[in-house]
């Protein structure tokens, strides 16, 4: 199997004037919804200067190159590539509105191949069912679009760009564009043989295990530790190793869901686990301002910014409470290693509960009775014993 892998920025991927990405007709229609669209946008928007971002992988079946426009077939990655193209088009419209000709020219090079017979050829050609809608989008004929997902993506990105521009002006707009096309990267796998291309697609998508919530939380915490210092990263790795050892043979996602439930004292569902863990983490750990995700979602408001001189008299009490809450949160934050140690301590106790391994055998007998009646929720309270 011959594979030619290379990482590209979007500018590097789409800037070839004689290459067109063709999405074959057998591929499914464009189907990304608001959640996927907004996640892609926000992943870029929250990037900080030292951050990187990977869009994922693009598997292409490539043939022999010749003069004129060369078509390469997209075997995997068509949803992401289509979404990026719609986002670029939305940015193009904004720059046209602002009469920024240089930016318009730059984005046009990423959206269209070189002119042939005075006709613009899109860099991305969708499948038979969607391509006419994509062409309607590029020509501004939105009322003719049949696939509402395409129109939804455009409207979603347009709203985000309007909001971002209204808040941050051209500085935000130019920064977002630069991060999108010059910071974020995508892995391109060129596979000349069609059989190999589809075998590779099957191997990548049907092998291995889906990332668990525990895996995602680990990457989140260790990524933050790495931003603080090498020493913090080393200590965080040690604490996480202790955590994994303590939870050996125990469903780790269940432990984390019950742990987060215990700190909130309310039920946390599996689907909300990562979101709620991060919220708690952002409120209680030092140096979270180093995370682009924190800055993007919660901003950097100080206690002074909470007070608004124009607030009506009747709202003064609320402002004072907000200031006091901000000060309490600031003073109660703890070091990342101390935060992890609390989780490790709970995990060690959880292990003893799960395996009934306390020194006091009376406790183990009581735990056996709880397990017989499947009183799993009681672990939420007992792990902090």
C-alpha cells in the first residue's frame, strides 16, 4: 500500500490553482448540524497565539496529474472539507462587505481553481445531489438551496462572524482568518490506488476504540499542565498514573461521573460529564487563563469589570454579590496538582468501596449488602469518606 502523508495548513491545502477536490456521488450528502458546525468555528476562535489545531485527516484517491484542473477524489473527510469551504465563503462575503480586496482575493484563491474560459471552477465539487446547492450558495442564490444543512451552516457561520466582528472589529476578523488558514492544520493522505484508499478508510474508521470521557479529560488536564510548566506536566502525569492504578478494573467513566456528581451534589449525566467537569475545573484551578477554551467561554472579567456604573440603583445589590463571588472564586482556586490529588484520593477510596477492601471487615460486609441491592449511587457519598 502506497501512502503519501503530509500535514498542511488550509492555505497550503487549498492554494493549488489547478487542483479540485471531488466528492463522489456515492458519498452521503452534507449532513453536519449546528453542533458540529459551531464546534469547528469555536475551536478556531478560541485558539491562543501558542496553540495549534488539527482538523483531522483527509484521505484522497489521486491519479496522474496533467495540464489544466486535476480532480482528486475525497474518500474520507468530505463533511469537514465542505464545512470549511462554507466557512471560507462566509468570510469572503464579510470581507466583500468591508471592501477588503486583498482578503477577498486571498479567499477566492482558496475557494476557486484558476479561471478556465472565464469561468470560476470551485475547489470543492460536491456529489450530484448537493453540488447544485453548493453552486447556488457560491452565487448567492440562497432561496434555491434544497439541502437545508448547507444553508444552516452558512447562516450559523454568518451569525458567528457578525457577533465576533461587532465585538472585536477587524482585529478579531483578521485574527480569526489567520488562525483558520495559517494555524490550523489538516493531515492529507494521498493514496494512488483506489483499492488501497478504501481499505485505509475502513481501517481508520472501523478499528480501535472510541475515545472515552476519561481519555478526553486526561488530554484536557495534561494539556493545561503542559502550558503551565514542564514540572507541572511531570507531576500531573504522576498523579494521573496513580489515578489509573487506583481505578484498575473499574469503569473509569462511571467513577468520573459519580465524582463530578459529588462535587456538584446534583445528578450529572454521561453526556454532560466532560462539560460539567470543565466548568468545575475552570472555577477552582489556578492558571486556567492559559487555556484558550477558558478565555473563549468565560472571558477574563475582573471584579472591577463586574460593576457597571450605569446600573440602575435597584440592581446594586446584585453587582456587589457578583463582585464578592468573583473575589471568593479567585481566592479559593488551588494548584492543578492539588486538584488532581483530590481526585486521586477519591479514587483510592472508590477502589476500596468497589472491591470491599477496607481493613475493617464490618465495613466490607455493609458494602456487600449495598452491592446486593445495587445501591451504586451511594458511592457518590462514600468516596469522600
